[in-house]
C-alpha cells in the first residue's frame, strides 16, 4: 500500500497541510526555546573574587561614589595578569587588612590566593544565571558546556527511544506525551536547587524535545507535507530565535507558554496518514472521510 496513491486522490498540498504546518510551529515552539536557552541561562559576565570583610565599607574617607568605591575595592583586592588585566580567579590575601590600610600600603606585598569566599558578578548583562547561582566559573568553568553535552545525549536517546515508540504506538500519542513532558520538565529544570538535578532534568528534556521533532519532522513520504512544498528548516530557524526570551535561569519558565496551546491543538489534529498505512483497518476509514 503506497501513501502517494492516496495523496494523488485527496491532494498533496491544501488547507489540511497548511493548518498542520501552523500547528507544528506552535507545538514545537517550547522545544526550540529549550534547545537554545543554555546560551542564556549559562551566560557569564565579568566576575572577580569576593572579599567579605570589605563589604560594609562605604569608602567615606575617600569621598567617592558607590560605584567608584566598588571598583576601588576590586582593584585593591585583585592582582593583574601578565597583560595588565585584572584576575578573575585570584585575589590578594587580605585577612585582617581593612580598606583604609590597603589603600595606604603597597598592595602587591600580600600573597596571592584563590577565591576562597566566592565571587562577585557583574549584573549589567544577565540578571541571574546558573553560572552565578552555582559559581560555575574558574575551576568549574567547564560545567555549563558539560550540561549542554548532557542535553545532546538526551537528544540522542530520544531519537532512539521515542522514534521506536512512535512506530509502535503511533506518532500522535507519543507526540502528545513528549510535548507535555518537555514543557513540564523544562519548568522543573528552571527551579532546580543544584547543578546535579538540573543536569538530570536537562537530559530528560532533551529526549522529550527530540521526541517531538521525531514525530513531526519525518520523511515526506510518511507525512502530509511534502519536502518540495514545505520550508521546514526555514521555520526551524525562525522559531528557535525566540529563545532569546530566556535571558536568565529563572525566566526560562517562559518555555511553558508554548505548551499551553497543545491541548486544543492535539484535539484538532488527526493521526499522520503515513503512520496509518501500517494499520489496514484504520486507513480505509480515514481516507473515506477525507474524500
């Protein structure tokens, strides 16, 4: 039984195909945001070592503004690199040294140590990121890249697991499950208390997101929208640009917005005719309705 024989009779590109493409756009919106939000939630701005004993000093004796006082503290507590750039992962050992004394002394006489009290982060670009929340800088700078790799491992697992399940139980039901699970797990990942739970949830999100893509974007002979008439990849590029909305880790819960409309969308959409070909008892009735 050849699906092209049915399309010859029912039509290859009409309102049904256009409507389906629009709904594909809406349903996969959240998954596209998930795929690219790591760039923003793991954004890294300028950072430098924290000196807790100077936090309450206001530089009153120097007659400078609050922003100038902050910069003064940074320059006094931070050594320079060979290129005369302030270090991000080292500071002077200023234990027991107050700010006024540090200004008067030769600051370079103190030992250089690591950032044992944490970091300060420049918030002019990112309000809140997981890099800041979990101190993923210096010795831990590679963790964000590792988390994105874990997400892609989920992609790989989803292509195998959900692709097989879709062939077994039908793309409609697996698409429904993957779409809602991607939205729910995406929100939970935004509320993760630590990097370990976040990594585990991102693995599951990656699998669910690719499960959605697998069910929608199959080969042209298995779906209602032919390759020659549907600009799939152009739509993918446009839709995924909306990930810029997730400019912080907490605001990544915006991914749930694209999942809200799935309830009525799945009520409107029908099963993929290509998948019905493998079900002789259903495909005859389906195409009688189309005619």
